[in-house]
C-alpha cells in the first residue's frame, strides 16, 4: 500500500517547480479513507466551491462515495495547480484550487513513472455509480463521486466549474474510465465533438500526450485534457437542485484516472450548457445542446 504524501514529496515538487520556472507547485492534501464518508464529503464540498459561490448547499444531503479504508486515499483537495511543459508548445496547465477525485489513488507521483499506474480498490465505500454506469453504458467500479442538493438565488440559471481530467489509460487502453458533471441528473461534461470525458478510442486528439520518459508534465498521468470550464443548466422546474461530480473505472478496476475540479459557482448561462476552454469565463463556451445527447450511446470499445 502506498503511503500518504509526505512533506518530502511536497518539497520535491516545489523544487521541480522552481527548476521549471513555475510560480507555484501542485500540492495535494489527501483524504484518508478512515475519516468517514461524512467528513470526506463535507471537506470536498467546501473545497470544490469558489468563494461566495452563490450555491447554498444542504449539508445534510452530501453524499461521498469513495474508499473507506485507513491508509488508502481516493480523493484529495489541491492547491497550486500549474503544470508547465518541460519543452514543446503544449500549454501550461493552470487550474484554480479545488478537489481531486480518482478511480484509484489520489496519492499520485509528481512525475510520470509508469504506463500503468493502477489501483484496484474493490472495497466498502467504493464500487459502482449508477449515474456513471448509465452515462458510459458499462458497469462502473472504484467510483469516486460527490453529490449534494443545493438552492440558488432568484435569477440564477446555471452552475459552472473548471476541470482537468488525466488518465493513465491514454493512449493504449480501450476499457476507459469516465468523468461526469451531472446537474439535476444531466451530464454536461463532453468534449466539443460530443465525446464523453474519457479516453475512448475515438477521441485521442482531445488529450495532450504526457509519455513516460518524456518529462513533459510533472504528473503521473500519460494523458491530460486542457483546462475546461463546464456549465450545467439548472432545471427551472425544481425548487432544489442536485449536483454530482464523479469518476470511475468502467468494466475493470485498473489503470487510474482522475479529475481536478474547482471554482464551482452559480451563474446565469442559458442554452444547452457544455464545456469551453476558458477556465474562468465561459465566453468560449461550446454549446452542445440536446442534439448531441445521444452521442453517449455511440461509444464503443475495442475489446
Ligand atoms: Ca481503480
Ligand atoms: Ca503514467
Ligand atoms: Ca481505469
């Protein structure tokens, strides 16, 4: 079993940041499974929101699905997400503070050590997630999900957050993990092509390759998305709304993926919702709309 992130690890990353000219360094505060689902859910709910988010969470409704074993850590809060490429023209990946949900371990190395970073949990507290299973069309395992109910002030029509998804399934694996951002039960996390946020065989161009030995980004995942803003539209007919953010393995339990997500806040967007590449704006929002709602059903596997 991997140990919790040590001070030495964090110091090491800070050194890397200085060497690469980064102004800040990614720091994870791991959530040990033994703290219990209530404490984990409360911590993550607080950390995922932007200051003065405009989202009034019903604290009694918070549900955290994740590992419940001492010494194992499936989720974390993070600060200082700024990953600059060591070479080439790929973008520096910047993201505001938030939470880190994974289909395995949140205790990830701050370098790419292997093509198969893999943690199968299969234990109490984790397992399948119905929303993610329905979205992917495959059974899900090692789900790591945060759900809660909330209300908003009059005039608020949407909620948004910023995220980066990473996976060690890129580019070789065909049984691929999934990330969902469900507002009132509808997933709004899809690439502009309509593909789900998943290393499906059909969407390799949506990921930045971070190969072992390449040293491009100081993180374990072999593939990373750019920073995206996701906007979900509230169901105006509901007095109380529901948000679920989650990741999971599909079909198997191996090869980790994770989502860094934060800056959750209320907004006034209308239309179809979706994702755009402006982390804190929405001015480049890609409106997906209902026309693409059936794309999920087109997802296929090679094996
Ligand atoms: Ca797993
Ligand atoms: Ca890796
Ligand atoms: Ca996996």
